C-alpha cells in the first residue's frame, strides 16, 4: 500500500464496488464504468485484488450525489489528480463545517464549488 493509498483509506470510511453501484442504480456495470470514464464519479483501485471502488459518500438515494460531477470537473480543471480530489473532498474544512463530501451529500454543493473555484487562484 502506498502512502497515498493509506492516506485516502484513513479519510474515506466506506467504499462501494462498481457492481454494487450498478445494482443500486439498477443498471449494467458498464453504465457505472461510463460514469467513471465521463468524470462523474471517481473510482480507485483498492485492496489485494486492486478492485475499482468508489467512496460510498458519492452515492445517495440510488444516484450520484448532486453537485459531485461539477465539483470534480472544477478540481480536474485545477489540475488535481483523482487521489488529490479524494483527499480534498474527504478532508474536514472548518469553514463548511465538515468535509466537502459531507456538504455535497447535505445538498450544500454551491458552498463546495465556491471553495473548489477558490483553489484555482
């Protein structure tokens, strides 16, 4: 396990596999793979088998959390890698309060996007 993997594991409490998400969404796993490819979800390889997994916090009510795709686009545009995006999304921000991932799940996406835009300065 790399230092980055360990850091992300410490920050992200729960993970879902792509087949788990496909089942929740009642779609084929290829559709979930397309969401990852399109940048609407972040999936990282984890565990002994290096299985692609998505933070469970990104899924709510059998759909992708509102505001996540736009936030990921902003962070990507700022030059963030997937690991850096996960670290930013799951690191507590006293000004929110909580983590950006929590704020997104609580429908406070505007505040999260504002902070993501501020990173580009």
